[in-house]
C-alpha cells in the first residue's frame, strides 16, 4: 500500500497547528495571567491550599496540565488517522480541540465540576482511535 499526499491533508496540518496554538500557547498564556493575578510565582506549580484563591489558580493550572498530559496522544492519533482519513480526522480533531477549550474555561472557574462541560472532547478522541483502529485492521487483513 502506498500513501499519496492530497490537498485534504492540509486540513490535518491546519488542525494540528490549531491544536498547538490552543493547547500550548493560549492555555499557557491563561496560566501566566492567573499566576500574576493570584501571585503564584515560578517555579511553584500549584498554590498552597491555605492561600487566598488557591483553588481557582490550581484549577487553571490543572486544566492546562491535564491537557498537556493528553497532547501527545491526540497529536499522534490525529496524524496517523489523518494520513488515511484526512477530512474525518480533521473534523474529529476540531471536536476535540473545541471540547478542550470548553473544558479549560469550565475548569478555570475554580469549580472543578465545570470541566465536565467540555467532556464532549472525548467524542473527537474516540473517533480518532476508531479511525486508527480501522486502518490497522485494513492493513493487517490486506493481501
């Protein structure tokens, strides 16, 4: 089997760049702004629980940290799924990214339960897993 790049693969690359801009750049800026607002200096990762607004800052930091914990999985799935299914993978990637934005904004309220508003990001991730799995079966059973 050979793989030829087609113009639709550009959507995958655009989704990948969009994900980096949201998950790395925009969220990092939000954490930096929260650090200034709540006076949590580097290299302290989380505010001590007995400080004012610790919970709110920690929720902002945790929202970004949780996203970073998932970014390598997302990027890998997006690239692999996008090689075979560029349009579907890009749509699934956008669902995931928008879900992560909603997750981050909800979590950043200081009420951890608000992160659940963005739980639909899992649909994007599951779709990517399904695409990679399907392609794997196609490859394994092809002659």
